[in-house]
């Protein structure tokens, strides 16, 4: 089952409860520095930064480069085998996904074995990228960034602009597959990065957190229905604020906007980053992209409602869904 099909799976309250119980540089120029997260590891790195480290063979040592491409029309692995950034390994985000839930979380034991088999260890600094054109490399790469952090691995960065920016910069690609000795990877779940349907419903009463929905504006408003699942009700969670991911990307450079520009975009959407945030979208991909952008803007550890609208739209009563007039 591919990621697209996985996103169409029906969610269940029981499945989510069991899962939580059991599993738990803008551009490539020197003038635009890498963005730093709250830790010493940059949350986003430039193509120039990565190319320099590949030349120094760091991606064969303390650094691991990972292609996490997914495409609804083709296998991400097929795209990887056609061409990829030198020294990258391919990681399939669906490899260990549990059934029932939109954009599933992996089963912990399987995930641990899988990443270990790819030569990934806890002491590695990971750099992930994808080749999504519409979102300029900010679709499945931020998902992987969030997923590894959810499993306790903080040393991870996203390649700014992804594979698209890499090729725009004329940097080398290869068909040669890389392999490394087995790693040693231990999991320590950070449940604070995850939100459930019950959390969202409780927040409707408390208003403690600002809910940010990263779907496109016409879908968020209810003017259009979801293409993936038109049977889902149109609209959004009451009080949610809309920040489509393309509005956070510089269309000229195909990279994430600067911290100042991101803060301005959040301000335009009436988002106060000094207060708690929760991110959502349709199936839990773009929600991670917003969480990454918030990290760059100085708001780390934004939790993701990973069931998102696929979950909420099927479970919420009609009076808890807003369609803009």
C-alpha cells in the first residue's frame, strides 16, 4: 500500500489510542545562512552547505543523507534509482506504517530495525530531502524531520529547496546506490510533538492553542472539496487559521522564506508565535512543513495533529465544522 492509499484509510478512535499507548539557508548562496533550530543543529541547510560536506566525505562519516521522496504517480524508490544526490540512501516512509490511520506512524520496533539497516545511528546528523515540485522539497522531507524528532532524534535537517534546488544549482547527481554498515538506533518517543482528535476537541473549549491548517485556501474555506477524498465534508475546525505551505516558499529561489518573512506571514494570518500552536493539514504531511517553518521562525516543537482533516472530518459533528460564507 502506497502513501496515497494509506492516506485514504479510515481512521478509528480505538486505533489511535492503541497506537499512542503502544508506540509511543534560504537558497544556496553564502549570503543566506542556514537556519538554526533551538539546538545546535540547523533545521534547514542549503545546497551549498551540503555539497561542501559531500566533497569532504562527511556524508560517509558523521553525516547521513537520506532521500525520502514520495510521489502519488510513481514510487519514490524508482525516482531515487533514476537519479539522486551522491551518497544518499533511500528511506520509505511507508515501510513500517501501522494500519487504520491517515498518514500512519511506523511501528517502533520495525522503524528501529529499518533505520538501523540503512546505517543510521543516534549519533548521526541526518539531512533529508524530497523532490516535490509544488512544495519545493517541503512535503515528505519535513515529515521525516518531524518523524525522527518524534522518535527522539534531534540531529536532523531538511535540505532547503530539496532536489529541485539541488538541480537548479547544477550540482551533481548519480545513480550509484550507497550502503553503510548497520547503525545503532534507540528510540525515545517525544509524545509532546503529537496531538489527537481528543486534543483538538478539548482545545475547542479551552482555546489554549492556536490551530494552524496548512491546506490550500479554497479547501480550507470549504469552497472546494478535498481531491484525495471528496466524500470528506468541506471546511475547517472552528477557530483554525490558514497558512498554505506555498505562501512560505520564495517562488524565485524555491527555498523557504527568511525568518523575517515567515514571521510576517504568520502575523498576516493572525498567528502569535509567543502562544502555543498546533499544526494540521489533510493527512499529516504539510502540517510537518508548517512545524518546520515555525521552528525556523523561532517557535520550536510545534505539535502535529497527524490524523488531521482526514480524521477530524470523519469524526466531528456538523456543528464543529466551519464553512466560510
